[in-house]
C-alpha cells in the first residue's frame, strides 16, 4: 500500500525544478543568476538576507529583452512569481552597491514549473480512493514540512551569525576594558610613586 504512494510522489517531484542556494554578496558589488526558460513557464523566487549590515539588498528580475519584471530596493526578504511570455534567458540580480563596507549573505530559492496533478484523473467526476486521498494528504504534509525546515534553517543561520557577531564585539570590548584597566593601574602606581619621590626630595632639601 505504501509503495504506490511513494511512486506517485516521486513522479510529482520530477515536474518541479528548484534551485536553492546561499551566497556571499560583497559591498559595492552586484551578482546575477541566469535561467533559460520556455514560454508559458511559471517561476517563483524567494530570497532573504540572513547576515550583514541592515539585512537589506536590492533585487531585480528582467526578461530576455531586459524589460524589468521586478525591482525592489533595500528589501530584507520578499517573494516574486511570474509566468514567462517569451522564450529566453531570464536574469535575477542582487545588488549591494549602496553599501560601502558591509557584505551580505543572501538565501535564494528559485523554482520553475507548475504543480502537476498527482493523479491524471484527479479532477474527474469519480471520487478519490482511500489510497489517492492518503497520497494527497502526505503530499500536503510534506510541503508544509519542507517549508518549515527551510524557515527554521534560515532563522538558525541568522541567529547563529548574530550570536557570532555579538560574541566578537564582546570579545573586543573585553580586550579594550582590560587594556584601559592596565593603563589606569600603571598610572596610579606612577602617581603614587611620584608622591613619595616629592616627599623624599622635600625632606632632603630641609636637612
């Protein structure tokens, strides 16, 4: 009973082409990704800045004739969906040119293709069997699980990077405090020493 469900899910996943990556975007730089798509193909883009500066980035999406399909500036995260009207290479660009010293870490999820039906006769007049209903239920649950795992991975990466940055700042601050304390101690010792030297000099002159 379980093997047909797994086979149907595997056939469904084959209809979806997805690219998921995390990349570094240095300051004053721009990075683009290209995808060759047929006409009438739907694609979805999700992105999120997980580290760097104010967690914002410029994003641009253009078609094969360089017409702007999506253009947003200083976004922390966003989603975009579009169905192609022509065949060609579509471009997705991320820009950090407005930042002069902070580089960014960006997560990108690029998906192409429509959600195909799990079963050829899903929209037919006949009711779904118990096995077909179970397959649909498993598929919906797996989608929720996949989205939740992606969200938790992004939050974990973002929190880890923030913790590492905070730890580095605390470390630098601790070193600075130690240096200041050392300088103050040396200054106090020299000041006390100068008091005794002045007293000895005054006693010597009086005798």
